C-alpha cells in the first residue's frame, strides 16, 4: 500500500508543508501523481496514514508552545472561575479568542470535509488551487499595506508582548481568522496560509499572524487526528501502521524545524516568497497535467 520510503517522504513533506503556507494536503495529493505512486487521496489506507502524520504535527506544535498553552489554559480556567474575561488578563483574552476562532472551522470540517475531499481529490485540481493559494497570499500582503485600521495595527505593535497584541483582536476578527482555516479543507489551499492571510487583513504583522496561526492549528489538527485514530487502529490501518509510524516521526522532525524557522523568518519577512512559489508551482503543474492528460 505505502512503502516505508514513501511513508518517510510523505511524512517529511507533511511536516514542512503544514506550517509553511503552501498546503500540505495539496502536496500530498500532487506528489503521488508526479512520482507515479499508486496512492490516491481518498484511499482508506492513505487517510489512515495521514492520521499519524497529522497527530505528530499537532503534538510537536503543542510541545513547541507548551509554556504558552499552560498560560492560555490557565487564563481560560481563571476566567471561568471568576465568571468574567478581565481586560487586564491577556492570557484569558487570548484563550477565548482561540476558542472563538476554533469553533467555526470545527463545525465546517465535520460537515464538509468528506464532500470536499471527494470533489477535489485530483492532482490537477490541487495544482490549480495551489496557484490560487499563491494569489491569496500575495493579495493578503497587498491588502495589509492598505489596511483601513492601520492605527489599530500601530497600537498593537506598540505592545511589547506578542500574546498581549493578539489578545487585542476583536471577537469578530478572531472568528474570521479561525473560519479562514476551512479553505484548507480543499487540497491546494493552505490552512496556515489562509489564517496568516486573514491575520494580515485584520491588522496583525507577519510574525503575530504566524503565531496566531500555529496556536489555532494545534487544537484543530490534534482533534481531527484523534477523532480518526480508530481508523488507523482498525482494519483500514492494516498494512500501513509501520510506514505511518515512520512517517509520523519524520513529520515531527520537520514540523519542529519548520515552525522554528518560520517564527524567525516572519520577524523580518513576508508571505510573498511563498506566494511566488505557489503560483509558479501551481501554474507549471497545471500545464504539465493538462499536457499529459
């Protein structure tokens, strides 16, 4: 079904492409077609394999931001005990904004994931959407420069602590950024790219938009993987658990280094390089698939 070599390559790719705004799902659909592997997105064994790599990604994100999550969860519990979200408690403010950002995409994912997978499961469609993902990233950077709430952005940037800046997002902005993740259900569109783009439009800088995206990703990816663990442990996982374990280890390693790199990269850089990559790769692959059809 999936060889150990294929599992390792797919795991390495998942760990890089999930945090990078270039669509891990899209690359996971395109790579088997380009490499000539008999693996398709809707194969039950492949979906079981993805459970392991996504769970590994979520665990690494949780570990990477462990101290942050301890403060955030503590803030949420504190607000429940006090029965209010205090304005002088940035951990509680940020925690509830993450909750607000998680609920919409969770509902959309439960209702629309399978239909979207079946409709857009082909490599040519993933290539076309990868191109559009690049357009989205490029447009977000342009819109950020023209953001109407530039004064709000300046006020956020004047705050020293990153989480304090994120806690100043409005509830509507938090919900909008979280909902944007849903576009990542379509192969070719990036979940992290969508949340970072929405964050830029909301007035965040690239560094804070990336941080908020990674914090949002942890419960979403983790919950989705945990819900499907029975698939990996059940009959659909027969024959793929070994490669899935290897893929998970590879995904964990590349996720750690990808997140570490991106947090530093976005201190001074923008989404534009990823936009150019997605547009170039998406256009080239679309032409190649059309010529080979």
